[in-house]
């Protein structure tokens, strides 16, 4: 796939308020090949301003199988009412949230992102090597810097 590839999935998450109570939250999972290390999650909370989170794709991939992450984003798999779910604990200065996502839907979406940009090829998408080569390539004016700015005071005939 090319660099303008976007893999999106709308789904309903559950915002866990307590062990007995949760509320539905519409969300959009988004992955862009031009930003190959990151996944983006937009939560539509019923206000004029959706909530956006961005974190490492690798964190979500690992979190589908085992607990991972620390600090602002933690992800782990579990079962709720016999269904496989992925829990995402998000922390920010404005508050904390525990979200429950259907594991099958998240996994299917992640698979599509891994097809779009296979693991280990992310750096190729960024073009870092090409960018560095371009930055470090000599320019015609560089020849002026390479010549001796102070010609020798010795005369050509050795006097």
C-alpha cells in the first residue's frame, strides 16, 4: 500500500464508570501510513469537541495479548460476560478513563494496519535515511568552503 493509506474503524466502546456500570461511547480507530508508529483514537462524547488520543501501535498490538504500557496509556485483554475485550486505561491531567473495546473488532482492525505497514518497515515509510542524505549532500557552494581561504604567503619560486 502507499503512503496515503488510512485504515479506519468505527466502533462502540464502553466507558467503565464502576464494576457494575458502563456507558457506550462511539469511537473511531485510525491508522495512517504516513505516521506508521502511531494509532489514533477519537472518542465522540456527545459534545462539540471529540477527545483524541494518540499512542504507539505496538502498544495496542501487544495489549490485545497481554498487559502492557505504563503511565498515560495501559492496555490489557480480559473477558467480560464471556466476551473477549481489550481494556484501555487512559490518564491525563484532565482525568482518567477506563474503556472497554471488543477484542475481535480491535484485532481485525489492527490486522489491517499490519498489512498496510508490516512491523519492522515503519522507518522506511518515514524516509529518514533519504532526508538525512538530502540534508548532508554537498551543494555547489560547498566547494568554496573546501578550498583554502588563506593562500600561502610563500612565493611560487621559493624565495
